[in-house]
C-alpha cells in the first residue's frame, strides 16, 4: 500500500487531497499544525499528525512518527495580498519562512528516507501567480517562484535516486481560506495612492471568468503522484491551464 504525507490538511487543497488519496486506497498521513482528526474519516488508513513546517523539531518528530512515505506533498502555506509598498517586511519574512523555507525543510528532512527506500515523489504546491504576473501579490509570488526554481533544480539533482520532483500550480480558488490565511486585512495593504489602480483589479477578481476548485488541485496532485513520468509542472484548474497554455 502506498503512503502519502500531505502538509496543510486542515482545509482547502490539502484536506481535499487527503480525502482523494484515501478514496483511492492509499494510506494518508494528514499533517496539520493543530490536529483536527474529525475532518477526515475515522479509518486505519488515515493518520493525523501535528507538523509545523516552520519548526525543525516538529518536522523531525512528524516524519519519524509517519515512517516510510512514498509521496510528500508540500501544501502548507499562507498568503498576502496588497501593495508591496505597504507590506510589513516582518510579515514578508513570515511568508518566506512558511511557503519557501518550510517547503525546503520538509523536503530536506524526507530525502534520506526516500533515498534509502529506493525512491519516491515530492510534490510542491505553488500557484498560478508563477505563470503570469499578478499585481498586488508580489511578495507571495516571490515565495512561490523560489519554490519553482528550487524544484526544477532539485528534480535534476535527485533523478539518479529515483526520486521525482513535481510542481502543482493551482489557479484562483475563491472557496479556499487563502484570504483568511493572510492574517493582514487586504484593505490595510491598499494605501489611498493605490486605490485607483487596485479598484479594477479587485473588481475583476470578484467576478472571475474561470476559477479553480479544491478537487481540481487534488486531481492534479493525483496525476503528479501516479503518472510515472518526469513531467515537472501540472497547472491545476481551468484558469491555471489557460495561463500555462498562453505562456507556452
């Protein structure tokens, strides 16, 4: 039986991905900062573990408790939307600690076990902001672009160990908790000088032509985990696919 460990499973993409892999018969290690086992079916193929990706001791303890894994999905992250001029640098650092360094820390901690077990797959969840410029998301985009570059390089580094590295790039998903996870109200990050520029952009976001669902992302992660190819990028959701195709 294959085993997958997914970070950030308390909501959104991570929660739906845990449910999807469980339905497919996999053993699922659902990692959350604050475990909520009631979110997932009570089953011996599901285990909820506390992992804070910004805490090295928490990562080490979580991976030790999980045991051997075939697939690691780095989904945990936080967002920030607003003018960069008004974005507190202490929060920008927090974004990088979670979205970028947290992902790298999970990968580094998992690699020895995968290598010793003869292989595995690492799937890093980024965003469609890496596919086209996204105004008022500069800092968030930077954290995800860093993971894109990291993943591409790492894929080549690990090829000889039968460890695949994949990127899943979700589009805009208004049903997730992205804005709730920003911690800083968007209104506080749009100074009056930016209001005229920001207005039409946020109005367009309020009525998007296409959006991404949690199931779109879970299905893309499933393809990345099971297709057996060396493909690096998997846009997830119709809007992300459209951006990806436009940039080819």
